[in-house]
C-alpha cells in the first residue's frame, strides 16, 4: 500500500529535503543527504515489504532514487 499524501508531506518536512538513508551497505558514512524534492523523493516503508508495515509517519523514510533502487533490489 502507498503512503497517504499527508504522511508523505510530513516525512518530507522531517527529512529537510534530503535522503534519509543510513544503510552502511550503501557506502554512506552516516546519512546519504542527497537533495530531493517532494516529487522526486521515494517514500519507502522501513520494513521493505509494504504488506507488513504500517502507512504511518514512523514507518516512512524519504529516499533518493539511487538509495531506493538499492533498497528494493536488496529486498528481492
């Protein structure tokens, strides 16, 4: 399931317009911080399987396209 727009808006504000990815496997030292816009950002369920994760702000992370692709491909 997709996040409602209200959750996407709140997550984007929380992110400060930057990718929130902190995965060491993506070669970040800390957070990615790639700049994203509200409409270029990917909104990802923290447990990657959206069927098991709630569509809440606490379960939503803002990712850049590159990090999102790596997250999705790792989950397959």
